[in-house]
C-alpha cells in the first residue's frame, strides 16, 4: 500500500513528465492496435483461403522423363518417342478408385470423356474454320463430339472457375444431372442445331450404337482470343460419369479418357502418394502434380499485408521501447536526490524499484486503454481499406459461382460442400470485431513488456546508487 501511495503521489507531482510519457505510450498503443487489427484480419483471411482451397493432386504426363532421350534430328528417335507415347499404360475408373484408396487421400473426383458422332445433330463447324473437335493431341480427335462426364458437382472446374456459365438451365437440372442420360450443351451448338431445353439429342459410336440424351442445360464459354466462328467448347457435351461408363461398358471399342483429381491431406504427402501409385501400377511416365503453387500465389497479396503489419509492429515496439527507456533514464537522473533520501530513511532497494515500476505501470495502463479505444475506431476502416479487394473477392466468390451454375445453387446440398476456392470472409464492421479479447490480451502483453523494458534503467540505477554518495553530491 505504501508503494502504491507513493507512486500515485509521485505521478501527480510530476504531471508534465508523466503526460509526455503517456503521449508516447498512447501513440504506441494506437499504432499497435491498428497493426494488430490488420494482422489479425489478414490472418483470418489467410486461414479462410487455406481452408477454402482443397489440397489437390492430379496425374500428368512426365514430359521430362518421356523426352530425355529424344533427338529431334533423328527419325528413329521421333518414331520411338511416338511409339512410347501411344503405348503408355492408361488407367481405368477402377484404377482411379484403387489409387484413391490411400491414407494420403481424403476424397477424389474425376471426369470421364469419350468421342462420339452425331446422329440427329450436326457438329458446329464451318468449312473454312478450325475443326475444334479434332485438335492435335486430342485422343478423341476422330469424332464430332466430346462427351465429358463429371462424377460430382465438385469436378466441374470450368463452372467453378467461370470459364463456363449457364445461360439456361432446367429447374430440376441439378437434382437429376448426375444420374441418367442428361446433358448440358454449348449455346453455339444449340443455336447451330436449333435446340432448346428438354430436346433430345442422339449420339453414336463407330459401331452405330445410338445413345439418346435429354438437354437440361445450355452453357456458354467465356470469350477466348482465338479467331474462330465457334468457341473451343462448341462441340463439348457435358453429362455425368455414369452415363459415359455405361457407353464404354456396352462397347469395349469405345476408348475413354479419365482425368482424376485427388484431395490429399497434406502437400508433404504428394511424393509419398506418387510412389504409392507407382506401386499400384501407374505408368512411370505419369507424375503427380499439386495445386500448392496456385494456392500460394492466390494468398500472396494477403500474406504481404500480414508481413507488412508484423514488420511495422516490431519496428513500433523497438522504437517505442527505446524512447521510453531514454525518458526513464532522464527521469531517474532528475530524481536521484529523491532516491538518496528514501534510501537514507530506510526504504529498501526492492521497494524503491517496485515504486518506480508501479508509476510507469499506472501511467501505461491509463494511456494504453485510451490508445486502444482510439485505435479501435481507426483500425476498422484502415484494415478493411487495405484488405478491401480480398474481402470483396471472398464475399463475391460464392455468389459468382452460383451464377455460373445457373443460380439457385444455395438450395443444392452438394453446393455447400464445394470449398475449393470459395472462402467466406466478412469485413470487420464493428469495434468488437477488431478489438476483441485476443487483441486486448496482446496489447496487455505489449504494455507489460514496454514497462519492463523501460524500467530496466531504474532497476539498475537504484541497485547501483549509494544514498550517502547521492546526498554528499547534492550538498
């Protein structure tokens, strides 16, 4: 009680010095509150994005491995490379299911494509136009149409990314899309053949087996840079993987192309997963690739803000600590005689040290609270201003993807599980959201740290001073 009473008397007696010290603490508190708010907001965004993006692994050609002995100038080398490419061991749906049965995989999805010809519809094509369905390198190049089956909603990357958007869609389309002979066709193909929703189209394989499908949606592709009458997806017809599997099971001569995507538990598991797939029979001319780089790139801007906030916080604390230390050293020198008198009348070094620390703690506590209140009002606008584009982007993603699928997707239970690239982050629009308990605890820790750092000089000086020497110098 004696220590606190003396500390309070000393504070009121030296108002000017303590107000100066308080103003410095106030500035530090305001800066730290704003910085912590920005840092916490950025951290929340990063966490949200990391949770939103699944860690995916896909199977791709190992071009480096295939071309390591290739010599463009030798005919036999080119022939051998072509033969190796054509003889690569492919994989089936059963293989994909076997690959996905791994401790490194949490889930998977895939697309299954086959080439078919039109029976009652014509391919969208102009005599002098590029043959979009017959592009070089396309394994389905000899057919009018590519029928692509998705096994689930999450596999429809083109709609998630916005490459495709639905221009017309049946009310019950997403209830029946993944079970039965239903298709989505390109708007250009629909116009070319005068087709609309509920119309039936017929496709056939090389053995003249005919497959009938009902149109439940019409989509369009985002404009590309190719100079052409039709878009690259004009002759792509979308259905479900089960429908494609039915076609390949009825006719073994129909060769399908499977593109699986595995949701792995950690990027660190990618290499182990690849070795496991080789053990399960995957051709070693294939390689596993992840989306780690793409996710890191999408987080770059928010990570930069987070790093800036951390750096600014450290600099603020260093400068603030040094300034307070210098002021406290000056304070000790000015009160040297007071220290000598108190030591002479029997006040211990420990009590004197606690008194000086208590003075600084009282001043710091008052101005920290004021600084937090001022900073909280500023932090809301500053943090949202710096992160405005990320917040707006995250808030609009889900609505945009819903529109790509034709709208009303909120009612679809599968849409709620689509986390890939759809972070949901709200802007900080209240004081409580910025200066929460976490920030208060952090600010309290900062305040205690500043008090201890700036009190070092008083602790050392009090331990070093001799009361008799002080009084002798005074006289």
